[in-house]
């Protein structure tokens, strides 16, 4: 996708060697040199994914569909329903406006969010007085554990944490901006980001807001500035009202999941206890080290919490580790969306160990940087193998072998995205169907598959007054299943795509498939873009 000049690479390598030589000769790295290294790491890791072709990711169809509907001007909860808020789709929709409604535009959107995430981490740690070299190492850890390995594509769990992190950053800027004249604006901004986080994903958003209240309560107790809590709380309520009130007439209270039927609560006490007591070894290991460091550094809890900087840093770190205990239960998929705690815990431990040490030496930065990379070497080792097309596992089944024959297609909506060759061939056959070739202006398509970008590719507009996605008992319910069955009986749809996933029998509703088999004609069946190779997309049209 990109061509690199070998001469430029050599020149850059020589410049890097010269820089390292200067660092070693002086032994001291200036603050501005460290700041430059921070920005290089932030921008480098964030933009790296946009220079590669990427495989189609499971469930990314949901991100595309929501962003595309906003891009078209459809109104959430009026034109489509979903159990979470529309905050998640705002940034991807903006990038659709900038780069077009293509899958890879989502990668650009996530690169932008990753840059802001790492800049926010940098701001938080600098506000807390962490030494620049340790901030650099913490940024590297965040890259290796949160932004780089899992955040190539946007996802609502990660986005909700990112917006909550922006809110925490605003709160800390307020608390440590002693002489700023308009610092109360930080509280208003914090209220906005916390509300936006809740309207992206409820668990991350609610926990972030509550955690912000805890930090503000500690600050108010220490500084006697109790009005700041009220400003933060009222700002939060005001922005929530701006987000919710306009969509209240559109069945918002039915779709949005706050634990009411037909929704269920995502947090069960036994699951939480099992996660904490029976697992979460990394989180508990961090808490052990943080507790021991606090015990040996301070004579009492009173001494710890009377120090504003130390008390805030301790509460922030322990709170984010504690938040990971909960979110890994309430947001199980994908399993690694709660890895944000590594960077904060690492920064706290490193800061505690090096308070009286000189961390601005070239030797310290290079040694600590190397050991940090070695600590998380599995991250880039795994991706290095993928980028070099090195297969680490051999599949024996025929279907699995077929699923790993992935290639790039000529379709603009899927540009730079690998899919199974069988999927690409299936898309081509869909485009050759008579019902598609007629180029009907209002082609009615029910797309219960992961190929939602076909809406742009085939030129149809997603139908309104239906769920955003079709996960039974999560994104849709029995009422919607009955409505779809009734419309199929009436032959309302011109084209229907249904994804058969035998290992996930309660994802796409099989009652709809049974109705399709009765009233529509099965025209095609081809491999879905999933790595396991055990799911198929079925194509239905009206019976002739």
C-alpha cells in the first residue's frame, strides 16, 4: 500500500544512531528531548496500523453500520434502535464524512482517538508531577497493552473508556490549576466527557462518572472547595439532558439498556466474585505492589492522603485497577478491553521507586525502554508474524483451510481489508443478481450478516424502524423477531442476507431463518468473514 525509499530509511537510521551517540556522550537527556520522544511514540504507534492492510475484524460490521446511518442523516432511536447510546458512532461518522463510508475510514478514526488517548495519559501524568522519562515509559506501556494490540478498529467499550479518561483528565487539570482564572471550565468539560462516555457504553461511563465524584470528593475534603462537586455534577446532568431529551419520544426508554425488561443487568455478583477471586492475577499483583509501596513510603494513611499529589495519584491508580475488575465482567467481548490499567499502575510503581533518582539519563531511558519492550515482547512478536505472513498454526479441516485463503477485493467499501476469497466471490454473485442489477431506487434489503458495507457497495439505504444490529436479546428482542417474520411472510424485502453461525445460535435469530426457508428462495451460500471458517452467509430473494 505504501512504498518506502531505502535511502530515507538509511538516513533515518543514521540520524537515530547520531542521536543515541549524543545522548550517551552527555549522559543527560533534556526535558524537551524527552517530550519529543513522547510525541514520536504517541504518533508512531497510533498511525502504524494505517500503513498496513488489515483482516476483516469480527463484529466490526456494527461500527460501520452505526456510523453509516449517522453519515446518511438517520436519527438514533427514531430510525434505528440499540441498547447503548450513539456517542460511540460520532467520531467514525465524522471520518466517513472526511474519507468516505469505507471500512478503512474506521481505522483512521481509531488512529485519531488513539493519539488523543495517549496525549490524555501524558497530560494526566504530567499534571501529577510524574517525571518526563517515566511518563515516556508509561506511554510506551499504554501503546503495548491498550492502543496498539487491540485498538486498530474502534469499539464501544474502548471508546467509552477513552471519553471517561478525557473527563478524568479535565478533573485533574481543575484540581492542580491553582491560579487559573477560568479553571471551572474544566469541570464543565469533565461533565461533558463523562456524559458522552455514558452515552457510548453504560458500564464504563457510569463507573467513570462515579470515579470522578470520588476524586472530586477527596479534593473537596482536602481543599474545602465543595462547590466544585456541584458544578461537576450539574454539568454532567445538563449534558446528559442534551443527549437524551431529544430522543426520548423515539422509544429511547425501550431500547437503552438500564436494566429494565426486556434487557438484563450485565453485572452479576457471582461473576464479579469469580473474576476477582478466581482470576485477575495481573490486577491483584499491581494492587499488592502499590499497597506495599504506600506502606513503606508513608507512616500512615493520614500522611498519604494529606499530600494532595500523592493521595490523588494513589486513588486514581487503585480506582482504575478496581474499575478493570468490573468492566472485564460487564464488557466481556473482546476479552482484552480492560487493559488500560497497566499504564497507570506501571507509572505509579515507577514513580514511587524513582522519586529520589535521576531518570533523565540516557542510560536509564534506554535500559528501561528496552526492558519494557522485552516485558511486552509478545505483542509485537505476534503482529510481526502476521505482517510477515508467518502462520503459527496449521489447520487441518478443509473449511478452516478455505477460511485462511484471504485476499484483498476490488470493492471500495472493503478497500485495504482482507476477506476470505470465498466471501469476495459471494459478494460478486450478489452484485450479479437480477434484483440488484435492476438498480431499483428503493431496494429493500434485510442484511442480517457481517457484510453491512454492502449498503454502500450496492447502493441501498439501510431500512429504518428496526434494530441497528440483530443480536437476539441484546440488540433485538422477540417483538422485533415477530415483525421481521411478518414482513417476510408478506414478501416485503427484495433481498435478505442471513448469517448462519452454528457456534452462536443466539446471535442472529434462527426463527427468521426458518421463515425465510418457507417463504423465500435460497439463492446462494458462501463463507462469512470469520477466521474460524464455520459460518456462512445465505442469500435469499423472493420466490419466482
